[in-house]
């Protein structure tokens, strides 16, 4: 077996082998295909993970509890009760109302005013560009909506009509920015009491951050009597469904790319075996059995596939390692900071599939060649 392995290695990459270039090209093709799959998969997963993280940090948090009252003191007590659960990191009161904001330059933006007792990931990811966040009677705007004052138009209950438009001018006390442009552009921040002073009849909500499974935490919160509890996946059901579809499409794309690799292996094995056809005939002529010839060239194909796949793995991890130095260029083109990672199990499965299919393709090819007569292999260019 050791002798066969040594012969297979020499047949594949020996300098004296005139078909060495073919083996090198096959290995390089496998390496580049594997690297391409890993790179695409890593970027797609990082983009999706980044979007989910923004949703859970800024939009709907991990869980959201709808309260039926606008009693701020009772809501704060409820948040304290929920935060006492071992599975909950932070629980805080917040409320959103739709507004139309008009700046001093006359420009208008349709967005929302969020009153929030910011805690946890939400507060840690708010970067103050100017001023102090959550000052009573003041509003915080993003860098894209800067100004000294904002005039807010919102709806509130009227005496004769169900709702009537109301206007209020608020001083801009702070300018903030986050990693989510959509959130920044459409969201104005203040403390809960300031928002209730504008519209005191709006029902309050409680946001929850957790590192545990959100479905399990939801069950615990509902046992406390808060039945109107929703996870971030339920709140963003349509978006989450679209992301699930994207995952399936990504899996289909991965499958198609694997098929490309397998076709490359099949054609490469055929090309390599045809190049070795005369040598196969010579080995049979000097007395080597069909089984040993087949084992020799199957091992050769496996050696080529393993070396090509290992080079692809090295390229993949090297690409992930140097990505941080290139991330600024990605940010300029895509507007997001991505943290790439490789799922080792998926890479191992892909590695095994490539090697096994290479073994099968070479076994099938040599089996067909060895059916031919030795003299026919000498006299014809192809018997495959």
C-alpha cells in the first residue's frame, strides 16, 4: 500500500512526469472552486446575521410585550418584574408613535418618535455625535436629520373627532448615529415621559433583551401574566420568512456550485486518465494486475483531490484572516461592517464530498479503460 501511494504521488506531481501540469491545474481548479463557495457562503451568512442583529438591537428587540395601559409607573414595575427572571438581561419601557418631522430648512421626514428607557444593546449601540441623549423635553435626531429644532406633527385624540393632528416644536438636544441607516433616518428619540407629555393616551410597551432561546423566554414571561408577548421573529414575520427563503436559495446556490465542482472533477479525471492511457497499457504489459493498476490511479486521483481541497481550505482561512484589513473597502461599497466566519462542519462535509466523488469518478474511469485490450490502448488515442 505504501508503494502504491508513493507511485500515485509520483504519477501526480513528479517533475519527471510529463503530465504534471494537468494534475496541478486540476488541483488549482478544485482549490479555487472551494474558495469561491466558502467566500460566497461566508458573505451571505454575515449579511443575514448583520441584518438580524440590527433588528434585534434597534427595531423589535428580542421580545416585545404590549401593555394595555399608558400608566408609566405600572409599566416600569412590570419591566422590573420581568427583568428579575434569570433568562432576561434587560427589560425596559418604550413606545413608538408615527410623526412627520419638519426641520428649520423646511424639509419634512415621515418617521416615528420613540420614547424609551434605553438599556442593554440598544443603549450601547447608540453613539452620541453631539449633546446628551434622553434629556427631558428634548429630542435626539440622527446625523441625517440635523438641526436646532424640529416641529413634529402627530395624531392625538380629539374632543369632537376621533383623532386630530397636533403640532409641537421640540429642541434638538443630541445627535446620534448607529450601524443601521434605515433606523437612523426614520427614528427620533426621547425619554418616555417626554413622549407621554405629547400623547398621553398611547399604550406602552416593554422591550426585552436575552441571550437565551426567545421562545423559552416568551413562555416564562407569559407565565407571569403578560399574554401579549411576541418574539422578534413573530413581529417581523414577513421579513423573517423572506430571510428563510433567502437561506433556501443560498442552499440551492451552494448545491449548484457543488455540482460545478463535481462536473469539474469528472471531466478532470477523464482528462487525466486519457493522458495516462499509454502508461496504463505499459503497466499492464509489464505484468501489473488490473486491480493494482486501478488502485494506483484511483489513489492518484484522491491525492490530487486532497491536495487541491487542502489548498482551497488554506485559501479560505487565509481570506478570512486578511478580511479585516480589507473591510473598509467592503464598508464603502456595501455600507455595513461584516464579521466573516467559516462553518467548519460544512467545510468538512464539502471536503469529504469532493474527495469521495473524485475517488468514484477515477474508479469508474479506470474500470472502463481497463476493459480495453492492451494493444488497443497503445494504438488508439482514446478508449474511454
